[in-house]
């Protein structure tokens, strides 16, 4: 069984939730990498690489991420086997 890497862009509802979203992701998901990406003046989104078994679908990941407190929008940018 292989592993899948999924690159996801996560937008917070506001910057007050930004740090708590990062903590939540590190605590509850298998994060390979997490970077900040400026979107507008004073507003960032997260670009996160998640690693999981290939039997799990990226759609499930997207739904779980949308339920994280403070997350406004989730965009899957890339999916690949590792």
C-alpha cells in the first residue's frame, strides 16, 4: 500500500484564527509541510502537504478540513503518490 501527498490551500475566516488552525492541523492530521502564503495585505492562507495511505480519498480530507474551526475555504491544488 502506498502513500499519497496532497497539497491543500486553506483560507482562514480571519487572521485571528490563523494560529489555532495551524495548531489544530499539526495535532490532528499527518502534516508533511506547512507554509504561509500571502493573499492580500495582512491576510495569509496556509499551503499544507498532508500525507496519508492511498486507500483514503482526498475528498474525505477536504470535508474534514472544512470542519476545522476557523477554516473558510479549502482548495486541493495537487495530489501525488509518494
